[in-house]
């Protein structure tokens, strides 16, 4: 005779201590939005299922339009909201917040991946951690050589002698030519 495993009796659940109230503050871009409905639109974008019509659903959740608004009217409202520079800045700001907030879960998942040698991407997870903890260092050695051939030395000597003679006989020299370009016939005329 086999006995079925006995279920543990359900007791009273342990009460959780109340959390301290969290006063989440909107960022600068969210505060620059003109109305609370615009802020609600940005937040609603993260609540609706992504895909076709997501912007319209978010606009409706935020309170834009009216019960009698046509589908085309709502699509226009949603499009204008989604392409407003202020809204786009607020979305970027919220994206950064949400990515930072998901870091603990990502690190936990990465730890589980690394601790599971049979996982398909085990080696890639290890490589990713090592790349961030001990990045590969490369060293480049650049050697610049300047060869002052005799022609350059002679030219410098000739120019110095010209300057010396000009100073001796009070001859005013034109400024040195740095980049000489040939003059076309039309410019010379």
C-alpha cells in the first residue's frame, strides 16, 4: 500500500512589514512635459503590449481623445505624441531608469548562467564578465622619424643667409610662403 505524500497544512501567512513610502520623482525630461496626460502617455507606453496600435492604446490610457473619437483621430493624436521631441526625451529618460532598475535581475540571471556549466551560453557568460572585469589591454608603440636630408639642411641655410643679408642692408622681405599654389591664367589677369 502506497501512501500519497501529505500536504503541509496551510497556516496563516507571515505578515510582511509595511514598506516605507517611496516618493518616486520624475526626471527633468518628464517634468518638462506640458501636462500630466503627456506624462501618463509615456508611462502607458511601458504598460501596453508592444506592436501595432500600442501608441493608440497608450494615448487612450493616458486620457487623450474622447469616447467618440474615430480610430483615425486617435491614430493622429498618438502619432503626434510619439513624435514630439519632448515626449521622446521623456521616453529616453524612462528607458534609462528602467534599464538601471533591471540591473539586479540581469546580474542575478548572469550569475545563474555562470553557475550552470551545462548551460548553452555558459562560456559566453564567463567571457562577458571577464571582459568587463579585466578588459583586454592593447599597447601601441608609434615611432616617428624625421629625416633631415642634406637638401632640407641646405635650404634652411640659404634662407637664413638671405634673412641675414636682408637685415644687414635694410631690405624688407615678403612674408615666407607656406603653401604655394600655381596661379591660373584667369586669376593672373
